[in-house]
C-alpha cells in the first residue's frame, strides 16, 4: 500500500509532533522562571529560554514552505535573537530574553498552527523541492517540515534534559 505525502503528514507527522509538544511541556514544567535563561556555572550550553525561542521561530518557516503565509506570524526581533548561529547568553537579570511564559505561549501557539496546517497540506506541496536548507538530506518540503516540527523539537528537548542535570534539577520523567 502506498501512502501519500499528505496522508503521512496528517496521520504520522502531526500526531507525533503533538506528542513531542507534550514531552516538551514535561521537560520545562518545573523549571523556575528565574532559572529559565541561566547557564550552568562553567558550562557553555543553551538554556531553555534560548532553546524555546529558537524552536518558536521555525513553525512560521514551515507555514511559508507549505504555502500558508497568511497563518505565519514571524517576529523579526525574535528571529534575530534565536536564529541558528545566534549566541545564547546567560541572562541573570532577565533583560535579554522574553519570559518563560511568553516563550512557552509563542512556541505552543506557533507549533499548533503549523501542525494543523501541515495536516491539511496536499501531496503537490509536500513533494516540492526543499530550497530552504539541508536539501541534500531533506530533499522535499515535506521532509524538511517533518524535521522542523518533530526531530528538531526532540533534539532540543534532550538539550534541556541535560541542562536540567547540569543545573542540579535532575530528570523530569
């Protein structure tokens, strides 16, 4: 049996990514807001504020890629602060990054919008060549969208899991 790209997006990608959102909620749930943008002493790693902000900019890219720009809500300030290659800074006084609540709300809202639209995308759209980045590994729009809403999120959830231990918080699951 052949599965179309659109059915796969609706039946496999979107539900798995929604489960990933639940995992992400567990990973950050008990992190105090005051620690959310802090780096562990002596460890140069991304903190949850940077990670969540970083993840929150990609759903709008997915919406553009799948031909739903009217649903996108990019924020240029957040893109500059959280794009790939942007430095994650320790934010002891809370003056660099948005709050935990603001970042969580933005991430959740943008991901849910992208996942709903992705589940409605058609084969033609998902099968178009990926011209954004990493096309040698993800040759189609569907492949890149799958990575951005699923694997990318879980990769960064793992970073927060390691960050938690470095901060003395222990495991979350």
